[in-house]
C-alpha cells in the first residue's frame, strides 16, 4: 500500500483553485518513512493502444529497479536528495482503445476502484448504448485523496486522464466512492492532443457535419473493420491481440442472437428478473446496419470525434487545473517551417514510418482558411502555430489544455529534457549516455527539486515523432532520458512536504 503522505482538511479539499507551492523537503521528516512503498503509477494508453504492458516499452522494468545502481550506497545529501530504495507499483489500465474520452475515463475509474462500469444514465440514453459495462475487482481499491495515484498518458491517454480528473471534480461518480480531483497526485502527458488535431479531419472526420465520417475515408474503413471484429467476438483472438472494450455498444453476434431468440421465445421463464428486463431494453446493432452507417462512428461518442479541434474546444471550456495536482507535458515535434510557404515540413528520415511522414506533411499544410468559420481558431493569432507537429498532433495542442495564450499562472515552458538530478549531483558528463548534462552548483540542484502544483510544466522536445518516446522501445538516448527522468520526477514528488503559502 502507498504511504498516506498527503493529508488535507475539509477546507483544503473544497478549495480546488488556490495556488500552492510544494518544495522537496528533508527526507528525514517523520511523514516520509523510507520503509513505505512509493505512490503507484497508472499507465493510460492512447488511441488503438494494444492494452498490454509491452505498450510502454522498458518503463516497467525501470520502475522495478528500486534504485540507481550508481547510488545504491549513497546517503542523503545536504539538499535532501536520497535515491528511492522501494519498488514503485505499476498499474496498467485498458480502457476502450477507440472509445470516447467519457467512456474511457469511466472505465479507468472502475478498473482501479472496482465495480461494474456505469457510464451514466443520461449519457447512455443520449448516445444509444448500454448504461452498464464490464465488472472489475479493482486494481487499487484503496484509491482516495489520502492514497492518490500518479498518472502517465500517451497521446489520447493524456487527455483521458484530464477528462477523468474533471469527472472526479463533478458529481458524476457515486458518493460512496468519495470522488475528488486530488485523487490524481500527478498528471504527465506525452504527445497528447489537448486541443485536438487536424489529422483527424484528414483521416475522415467531417468539418461541417460534426460527428460524421466521410464514407470512403480511412476512418470509415477502420470503423467497418472494428464492427466486423466485434461482431465475430472471438475471445482467444481478443486476448492475443486487440480488445476494443466496447461491449456496451452491443455489437457482438452473441448479443444480437440472444436478443432475437428471447423475442421469439417470449422470455416466459425470466421476464420477472428486473436486471434482465433492463438488459432486454438495451439496444443491439446488427452488422449490416453498422457497416452501412455505424451508430458508433456517426455520433459524438467515440475517440476520433473527441480528438477533433471542435470537441476539445468544448471540453476545455468547462475544464480546469487543480491546486494539489502536479501537471507535466512532454511536447514532441519533427517539422520545420518552410521559409517560402510558411507551412511546416517533416525532415525525411529512413527511421520515420512513411504514413507518419505523409500525415505530418498534410497536418503542416492543412487548409484551415476554407473552413475558418467552422474552426474555433483565431486565424490571425493562432493559425501559424497549428502547423508544427509530430506526425499526429500539432505542437501547440500538446502543451496543455485551455486557450492559446500562456502565462506564468498557467504554465512554464522549457526546451529539451529535464536534467537528471542524480547525474547533476554527481556531475555526470554527456559521454556517459546522457545529453545536456553539465557541471552545476547546489543552487541549480535546488531549482530542479522545486515543483509547483496547479500549473503545467511543459517540456518541448524537437526531433522526436509521436511514437518516438512511447510505445515502442528503440533503445535511444532520448527514450533513456525520458524513462529515467520520469522515474526520478515521481521519486521527488513522493518526497514532497506540503507547505501552504498564501499569496
């Protein structure tokens, strides 16, 4: 079980928006017992993620290493830094890889806390799927304000965590679970489209009739494949490869046959069962109907729609950060501006997959102008910033949710990777496998150990594609910097002593 490091009173829990400053304190503090296990970290995959730990490359093995071998015998230094000697628990959740942000966030909540997934009566009625989904025993049932979790999301996974925290701050989940936004200790995103991506329109989403898909686009054919796959519902294939986790849409042939059989037989023997009556009222969709016009893709309750600029603009209008959560975003880019056209072009590389190169090229020159009235974008201020991208997401979209303008109270921007503190304190050199590491004094170490909650800590990294850090392990220095840096970042957050400061 993780340590109950953070204790809040009722007044603090009700004030979500005040600004605090959290500093790394001396690790001899009584509340930070070294024998306690670190706060677990939850991994949330992106669109069409395979739902397996291998999605995250070597990250799990790094967290399984209780300390850096170079510092096993190290004692706490005068700055309060001491390597973590306990293994951090890793939690892998598997939300629907093509489902909407709402459905994915709800599924993650119940996968962690346990219970039968409840998508909400109003939501289910609005979009025409079942209210209830799968039932889970719970990966970490003690999840609460006093026992929070760290979250790391790649691509759509980062936005899903953002949506989950917004739901935790609302009255959506049953009060018996005591939902609260402070259950999220940190939110870290990698290449996440917080403001949407024009790549979704390129692949099939309509700009005029929102929630629709062009019938012969890549997105439409992908939808048909998913329908056939889910209709066949072959369990062993799902266990081996993909499980789209869209049972609540009732696409499976078993549910369709059961529905027809029960109608034919009259349900004489089980009509008294109230739970069965609820299930009987749920809609089922035949394969032919889905292939002609999918009730799932031709609506606003799916991942492709939620990745549109329109959908993310609607979400961010009613979203906010919270004062006790630490936010960090890794922003990736592979393009540079053409001095003549002012559009962005990717640099050709044999290691860059051709589909990513072509999509990056189209995103970098997407014609917003013809549909300016349809897009929630200021063509004079914002338009040029939407062209730089990582092959899937514009750079401006990955930085943080909210508006285009940045300020000190919203975010802090940095170039490159965060310096590894364990290497800074030992004055490690670049030839030992890490870039941008130089000799520094104690003051710089202190700066690296200072984190502020409630604002976005943005790290802009050029020359890395959407899949350059996660999910495939390439063994690059960039990936090593990211994986070890993230582990160290969480170790620092776990050592924090909350010192509330009023401005």
